[in-house]
């Protein structure tokens, strides 16, 4: 395993949104906060759509059915914005 291997404690515990950010609380007590502009589908979603998240992948990701968006804890911890889907 590399030094960036995901640990069991890095599973998602809770998700919160502000007008400009998403904050993901992990089981180990850390909270990752990043701007919604990193995820254009989230940025353009309604508050109701943003709040329709499911924890998936055994707790290592988030899935938003209404906006067809998936975010992994690995990507969050790396600080990786959504890939450009127009390429």
C-alpha cells in the first residue's frame, strides 16, 4: 500500500452544504471543505438536489442521483476538483 491508501476511518460520516461550499465529515473526525465551483453540477444544483446525497461505496464516496454526480473520499483528500467532462 502506498502512503495515500484509504483507511477505514476515512469513510464519510456526514455532509453539509453552504451556498458556496461542501463540507464532508469523516469517521476519523476530520472535516474536508471545498468550494462548490470545483463541482459544477453541485454549483448549479438546487438546495434540494444538493441535499439528496447518499453515502456509497462502503462509505468512501457520495452519490447524488438528482444531478448524476459521484465524489470519492480519495479525490476529496487529494483536493481534486471534478474532471472536465467536456474534453
